C-alpha cells in the first residue's frame, strides 16, 4: 500500500498546531512539517466561560492558513481536534460553526479520555522501550494547559487513570492572584497547590504501589526538555537531576527563561508551574527516573490515522488497556469477579455467533465487554437502585480511550440491563443500546446462580435459533428460568429465538 500524507490540527488551550505527516508501511510515521501559533483560548474559557469574538476571528484566520498549508502538501486526509478550552466553552457550538463556515474545517471536540489516549498511543509508537518500561511500576503524567492525567501501569497492564484539575494555566492564574498577598515563596505555594489535588489520588491509588518511572508528556514539558538537551542529557533524567533543574528554573527571572528556552513572555510564565507538577509527582511516588519522549497530541492523531489505515502496526494492545481500566473499576466497586468472567465468555460468545445478524463491529464488541465488567458496580452504593447508581458511576468516571458518547452508551446498556427498555428516552442511540442490552441480559441469565454452571457452553445460530448448548450434571433451573425471561426481548431485537439446551454426561 502506498504512503499517505496526513494533516493533523490541534486546537489547544494555549496554541494552535499543525502537523504534516508522511505515513507508510515501510517508513512508519514521519513528520515533515510543523507549525505552531500561540493563542490562549484557555484564558477566555477559564476566566469567563466563553471564547470571545476577537479570539474566534484570530483563530479562524490561523486555521485558514493551516488549511492552505495542508492543501499545498496535497494531504490525503486532514483532521482537526479541539481539547479543553473549546470543550469547556459555553459557546463552543457557535465557535465550531464559525470555523466550519470560514475555513471548511469540521472540528471534533474530543473528550479528556480520548485526548490522553491519543498521547499514550504516540508514546507507544515512538519507542519500543515503552513496553519494557511499563513492566515495572510506571506513571504517565500528561500535563496540559487545562488539566493533567495520571495513568498507572504495572506488569504491562493499565492499573488506573485519573484526571485532575492541575493544568499549568490554572496554576499560573492561582499564583497571579496570591502573589502579592502571600508571604510564602512561589515554590512553596505551588507545592501546596499540587499536593492538595494529589492528596486523594495518592491515598486511593498509590498506597502500597511502587513507582519506578514517570513518563512526562504535555506541551510545556517539551520546552523544559530543551534545558536538558542543552546540558547534554537525553530523554531519561534521574530524579536528582530533575530536582536540581527545577530549583534552578524556579530561581530564574522571566527574561532569563525566555532566553534559556527560546519562548515568549507568555510561555515563560508557564514553565515553573509545569515543572512543579512533575517535581511533586516524582517526590510523592519516589520515582527514580523521568522520561520525556517528546510527543504531542498531533503525533497521537497521526498514530491513530496510521493504525486505522493499517499503514502502522503497534505491538501494544491498546484495547486491552481500555478493558484493564474497566476491570479495575469493577474491582474498586467490589463486583463479583468470577461472575463477570463468566459473563464475558457468554456475552462475547453470543456477539461473535450473531455477527451476520447484528451488523456491529470491533468497537461495539469492546463497549459490550466494558458494560459486562461494570454491569453490577452500582450495588456498591445501593442494591435497590443499582441500575441508576451504576449509570451515575460510569458517567462520572473517566474510561481512557472512550468518547463521552461511548461512555454514555455503556452506561445506558448497564442501566437497561435490569430496567424496562425505553426507545423514547434514548433517541438516536436506542438501537445500538438495545442490541447490546439484549446480549447482556441473555448472558447474565446464563449465570443466574453466580456459580458458572454453563462455563464452556457452545453458542451458535442454526435454523433460525441461537442455540446455547451446555454439558454437565449441574442443576441449571435458575439459569433456565432467567434465560426464558430474556428470550422475548432478544427475539424482538434480532428476530432470532434463543434456546438453552443441556446434555447430561454419561455415567
């Protein structure tokens, strides 16, 4: 397959960026051009809640230039993603429409979990050392202008991921407000602010967990990395060296930072807040090494496109990370793990057997698997109102790699697993939810006793029936009754009647 030219546009909280990439099976992903324009949209959003018309005018002008550059490279595909500044702006629909009308760009506002997942893909695609590093306790710390994400890995598995309101622009705003009122040093104030937000995370997720490495990403850290490059250090930095660097950076005047890092006055004011977050994470986790891989959201967008077009193959299982995140949520809310494992087997068996009839693909299969893992999490709060509680838990929890709409789909599948189904409440998404609910309900009935009596059952569609064939001598009366109660809804959705059969073993 011939290579492709891909144009990636990032509408961030502090700047607009364009990346032009050449992607091919032979050479992988290669950036051929990069343009950055400082535009602090986040200053508007975080202070007033809206993006001003003046900012919109300037943004459309710059994006128009980006489009012309992409056209000059004859880009096969161009994508524009917007992050927290537009995501949190009350007038984001108006802004998106203006961009479309004036530049022809259809901008997608991505969720925080999607944004962090793309950065994570960029890291994995950059260096084979990533897979080796996460074999031991590793935290990826992605600090943006509006917030930060901490993801914990251990033995190649994603343990947890959380978003915290610790963006560098928020920290700078805090410092500007208290600078003339407080007698404490800026370093002390920053440490206190960061510690305040990290306290709960540390208590819940870092207890008895050893963290050896921290992987640092985010736009601000790219400029910090220049300081290490000038000192002859590579991407891997010891905790002691980073602490020394942070102390020197904190002592610099703004003018000295501008000269040392080659940044504008506005950007220079963000360097210390950014470094403070990484420094406190290093101290709180006791990590020995900081790795700055030098990736951006643009790199993640290119990796996503390369994977979709099958021009690039990754060794790391990203879908497995999403499932791992869901499984850790299930453990956190004390779900019955053997029951969930049985349900995964049954639900995915039904899904795969019904491929010709449901018209769904890998992504929907993934959403089903997540719903299976989280279907009973609401019981942690209330057994009586478990469905509604589960819905609220899922909607209130970041699931890395899922969009807001996908997370809502999962939440509704879990909600209607027990509640009467309502097409009216779900609107356009009702059929997808209905299809997944029908499978989840049937799979759940197959382990009604929570004793995995139907483990290893064969599932196949034959002569207009979905036949579930189990072998064993267990009394499956509870499963049979529950199965019969779910047959009508399954047939209503798919037009295929499920049948449960048991073959006794010969004595």
